[in-house]
C-alpha cells in the first residue's frame, strides 16, 4: 500500500501552479532580454526553437520543484506481514450408535440430532484436529484425527445405528479406543467428548478404569448423557400394525458418566432435547478454546530516493544546459 509518512509537505505542491501563474503574469516581463523592433529580423525557425528551449527549461524547473516536494512527503510502500502461531487441540468425538439412539425424544431421533449438533461443532473448530469413534457392543474408528473438515463431515454423515446382533453399550472400550488415538499426539491439549444414552453393558473394560487410563495420558473427557427424563417414545415394528411408537423407560447411567468426567477433569452434561444438546456443545466449545497468537510486522520500502535521484539529475542537467548550452550568465 502506497502511503506518505509526512503528507503535510504535499501542501507545497500548490506552489507549482501558483508560481506558473505568477510567471505568466509578472515573471516573464522581468527576464533579462534584448528588445528588437521586429521579430522579422530573425529566422522564424530560430524564434520557434528558442521559445521551445525556454519552455523546456521552465518545465524542468517546475518538475524539479514537484519532485522535491514529493520527496519531502516521504512516500513508501508499507505492507503488514502477519505471522500466526496456533496451539491446536486434538479432539475425539465418541458417539453411541446403539439401538436406543433410535428414541424419538430428540427429533427425528437421538442419533440424527447428535450428528447435526456435532456437525456444527466441527465446523466451528477451524484449527483443531478432530476424529470420530463410534460404539455399540464394540467400538471402532469412524475417522482418525484430521484437519480435513470435508472428509470428517462426510464420514459423520455415514454414521448409522448398528444392527441387532451388534447391539450393546461398551462405554469403557470406546474410551480406550479413543485414548489409543490421542495418547501419542503432539498436541498440548487432548479432549474427548463422549455422548451416550445408556449404561455400560458390554466390553472387557469398565468406564471408570478407562477414565483413569485417560487421566494418565492427560486426556480430558467431557461426557454427555442424552435422553429425556422418565419415558421416551421409541419406534418398533409391529407385524400387525406396522411401525409405531411406544414409550420406553430411559436407562441412562448418569453416575458413571459423571465419574468419568470427574476423574479426567472434564464435566458431565445432561441433554434432554436437541436445544439443550446444542447448548452443551457450545459450552464445550467455549471451555476448550484454541490459542491463536498473531504477530504483525510492518514491512516498509522507502521511495523518496526514486524522487531525489531524478531531481538531482534534473538539477545538474538544468545547470549544465543553462550555462553551457544557452550560455546563461551566473554571477
């Protein structure tokens, strides 16, 4: 960006047209000249050439003045250079995909509501690496830690509820699987967000033992219990009436989820509908802020020399031409 460090000097540019006006009105009549009764005594080409040379000298003088004024104003190119240092957070999202996630107390069901809110959470984390672990009776990596938001969102969209033969809730094994993905990462902050709507009833590892293991690797676990209080509508397939909704009891082990969060230094949240779930993810988003340090440097290239040097050359040329060519007397 072109700027002038001392722009008030540019006010002197007003002198250039004023001096030219003064020359036309008064200055020309004060020049040292020889008066002749008629220009017819001279060759017309000499008269014309002399006028052009005199005009050229005047133009050089005014140009020299303008260049010196602009040089005093200190023109320069100034660019702001920004260097960013980002301390990223590695986040594993651990999502329950057991059959109970079909419950319709969230619209259209718990899993789709959780995916929708998780999608927005991912889009808000521009710098962090995020991965996804899904679990039912077994757990597996849906997406490893990545900066690629598009890949992450596409794989999140593909998450579905497991079939009946793989149904169950292995919270401890899901935590352990996520720990394996987080423990060796270079990030200074490692976070796990676990969402479940049931109680641990599968797997070889209980959730509290898994939480103690997470603590050993400095992994903070935020747990979210999803489900309304009391009863929740659940879709079933009736061979006579077809698919219909029945109310089933919500079996959410809040105590275990709270213990997991407390052991690792995280927090436990209860989501009873999609709105409260969105608010919980927003709270976690605020609690785990990515540190971004931006340093700004001003890169300056001074341009006044591009004006002073031509002005000096013009001044020298003007002196040589005036004395040597036009033989103007100085003294």
